[in-house]
C-alpha cells in the first residue's frame, strides 16, 4: 500500500497541464529523426567534401609523379644525347668539350654540372669550370629504368643512389660511356640536383599547405611524413632512374579549413529547425493536455498498480529462472546453496555438461536445440529425488544440488542422469543422440562457500569432458593444484614472450652416409626462474592457448632466418634450415607473405628454407591452408611433415599437398631395434617416401644401433642426441666451420 499512496500523492501534486510521456517521446522521436536526417546530410556532405579533397590530392600527386618521371627521363635522354654527340666527334679535347657543353646550365638548370672521366676514372674537364664532381661517392648500378620503361637508348646509362652534395643539394650521379674506335675512351658524367627539381615541381603543382615526401623505400630523403593524426596522405610508386621511389603528398587536417562550409551550414540549419519544431510541438501538447478531463485518474492509478505488481513478479521470476527451460538459474542455485550450507547436512552438487551441444545447434537450428534442452530437463527430473534442485546454469550445462546425499549415492545418481540422457531424442522428425560429462563436488568442510562448490563442480565437469564423453569425475584438491600450476606456467611463458626472454637453438640434421651436417632445425627454448628448461611443445601449446602464437611464430621465423643469414655470410651455412610452423599461425592469412618477405629481407635463397608443418595444418581449413602452402612452394620454399605417422590422415597429406620431406616421429625410433612393429612402420614409411621421391628424416636417433638400422632400410638423414644436441647459433657455427675446414671426418 505504501507505493500506491506515494504514487497518489505525487499524482495529486502533478500539474494537469503537464505533457504526457508518450507525447514527449513523440516529440523526441520527431526531433531525433530531424537530427538524424541532419547528421546524415552533414556526414554525406562531409564525406563528399573529403572525397573531392582526396580526388584532388590524387590528381595532384599523379601530376607531380608524371612531372618528376618526365624530368628524370628528359635529363637522362639529354645526357645520352650529349654522350652520343661527343662520340660522333670522334675525339675529345678541351675545345670540343667546351663547345659541346656550352650553355647546359641555362638549358637544363637542374644539372649542377657535367664532367669527363677518362679511362683511368680521372676527372679531366668540368662544366661549369668551378663545379667539383663527386663520382667516388656514387653507388653505381645499372639503371632500373631500362626494365621499367623498356628504353634501349638508356641501356648503357648508369646511375647512383641519391646522396647529399654541397650547398644542401641532393644529387644523383649519371655516367654514360663514350666509345672511340670500338673502345671506351671515358665516361660522360653529370650531377643532377634532384632536390632543386622536386622543389620546382612542388611549387608549380602543389597548393599551400601540401607537402611532398620522396623516399627510396628505406627512409625519406626529401620532406618528412606527417606526425599528427588526421592528415590526408596519398602515396604512389615513382619509376626513378635508379630504382623505384615512393612519392607521398600530404596535407594537414587544418589545411583549407573553413568555418562556413556546406556541412557546417547544414548542421546549423538542422539544429535551428529541430529547436523550432520541438518548441512548437511542446506548446501544442501543453494546449491539448490542458483541455483533457481528469476523470480517468483513479482507474489509471489502479491499472498502474496492477501492472507494477505483475512486472515485479515477472522480474523476480526472470532473475531466478532460465528463460528456455524455466528451471532455476545459477543465481537461484547459489542462493539455495547459501541457505543449505548454513546447516550441518551433507551437500552434493553435480554439474552435467552436454557433449557437442553447439554441433547440434548448428546442425538442426536453435528451435531444435532449445527443445532438446527442455526434453533433457524433463528426463533429469524423472530420475532425481523430489528434494533435489535442478538448475540450468549455462548454455549446455545443468546443475543438480541435493542435501543429505552420500558420495556413493551421488555417483549412482550421476550415472542415472548420464544413462537417461543417452537415450535417443525424437524432436521435429529428427533422431538426436547426445552424451554428457558429469562433475561432482562434495561439501568436505563446514567453511566451504556456495561459490566454492559451484567452481569445484565446474572444474570436475571440465576434467570429465577432457577425459572423453560419458565420464563421471568427482572433484579433488589435485585438480585445483593442477589448474594453479597451469595458470602460473601460462603467466610465466606469456611474460617470457613479452619480455623477449626466449632463445632459439638449432639441432643439426646429418647425412647417415657421410655423417656431415646437411641441415638444421630451429627450436625455441626457455628456462624458468627456477632453472627448469621448458620444452618446445609446452611453449607452443601455451602460446596457442593464450593467443601469442602469431607473435611467437613471427619471432621464430625472423630470428632463425637472421641467424642463418649470418651463417651464409660466414660461409659455413648448411644446405637447409627447417622452421616449425604451428596450425594456429595459419589463422593469419598473411603467413606466407611474412615468411617470403623475411627470406627476401635477409637475402636467403628460398630453396634453402624449409617449413615444418603439424597435422593441424592439414586437417583444419583445408582449402585456405592449401592455398598458403602453394604460395610458399611457388616461391621456392620446401615443406616437411613433422611427426609423420602419428596422424590418422598422413597419407592424404602426401596426395593433396606439395610436401617433399617427411620426418619419422621419434616415437617410432626410440624402441629400435628391439621393437619389430616400429621397424616395420619405419620400413614402410621409408619405402613409400623413396617411391614418391620424398626426403626422409628420422627424429630422435640416440644409439649407433638405431643409426645402422635406419641406414640399412634406406633412410638417408637423421637428427638426435646421438649426433648433436640443440645448441646456440654461435656453437653451431663453430661446428660448421670445423666441418668446412675438414676437421670433422665422416664416420666409417
């Protein structure tokens, strides 16, 4: 009664001329529609204005690009023409030089000067005479413009990279040979002021507030890129004489900013119209409300009270029950546990987790999945005691709480729940079979809270699910300790990856006939704070589960290729380096691009790089992964299957994927030669690989007997502790240099 009285008092004090909420909502809706229309027009005008600016910027950068390319080619053609003119003279002396090069600066102002290099590369003449050339500072190379423009006339022109010159100039040196009587008598050189040319073009084609940046792919040599956000930037490739440059034109966000542009005028007009419409509608509503009678006030109050009571009851039911099955939810279960844990009675909590519920949902749809949950709840109720509480706490999980039940009774009850669920369901003309995993939590001390029991039941159910379907597992303290250890290990490995504490070791692969090192496999290593070495499998698994696999994979690829490049520079690199790639890395669609770019960046022949793949790559996303693998092999990179023979579809890999190496898993090697089964498997793999012309590498070789047996059955390559343990790059280079010097001799 108190809420009703309070509402009556408030209503009696309310002015009869106050507008209705629905009217205010209508006014707000109309104003919102006007504002939405205004904002739509504003954003449309702004977008159009931005598109026009981008288009203008694109037109301007294309004009600048064409102007720079034309000027560079024009000066190059002129230098070739001037060299041909000297060549047609049949000789060159001081008089011929001055007559031929007179007036060059007035005709071609961007030339800082031209000079003559005789056959001994000595500067003999310059124009103008006070010009000092710097030919020794030039990094000469064949002009890439020949390839780009296919101009035979430039085929003998050589150019340098852009380099600083006196008086703040940036110059490009050009050289063209001059042939007299079939022999090169010297070179005509020119120093081209690229900075002066670019500034002149920018002054002609660019507007105030626009900036020009030229870079050779490494860093800008003219201009600076914008540092502030919001700048309009456009970049195109520019065919220069000495390669391909990048031309960037940008203008700041404040450039050409006006306070009375069309978008601003639209915005102001929309605000004014909205305010006028809101005021007009509000005054109209006040006038209408003033004319209405107040005779229906009592009935309205009664109806409101009834609706409030119904809404409160509905909210209370919604807060404590699952909307699909109408069973108590997790909140209600927690309240029930809190009430009953205050007594000294035994308490059992069972968590029933349905198997493959998401697959059923995807296969048959939400309606069938919801009906399955409803029918499962009915079956559970039919086998539970009357005093047990059944709740649905998650999408595919139910919980059963029962006070006064012993552990033996709980296990028997759990098996009844499991068996009743395994009977076939008939829903919407569909025959559905499902199973479940059940976790049981007991009240083992009086201090246990409801949240603890819920967590323990969840943990036991997850453990049962990990062991496979149709399992019943009771919670114990060991599970929590395992979770804590796993969490600590994940945190430590994540920190190691973030802090760059990982190391890369290399294990050589040897030729069984010569015992020479023919390849190396890159292996990631890390030692925990207590000095315990964490295996590669644990590091990779943790990185996959914590979302750091892509970053770790890029680090491994980059570090391995950098060390292999160092071995190539030291002239001691083996024939091939193998790098493991996890299936999670293939979720990155740019994996092939990253590997190929890294190979090119370190200037490593692609044929000397091998990617080792796990079974996950071949099972998941077959079409996409096959495209990535084909890209790798098209670039020259070879592929190997790691742990061959352990997967159920390994033979299919050889048929559908461009694999050229298989690695026999160490599980088939460790019991040789005693295990006849392993021997038969190894013989089959080697024979099959030889018929398919594939390379075979045996992993985990640790004894000479294993070596001899593998060599006898036709396996030519192996790796393992019998030969070398994984070592750092520096230690590996010492071994490789000894092998190159002949101090490591093949075994007999």
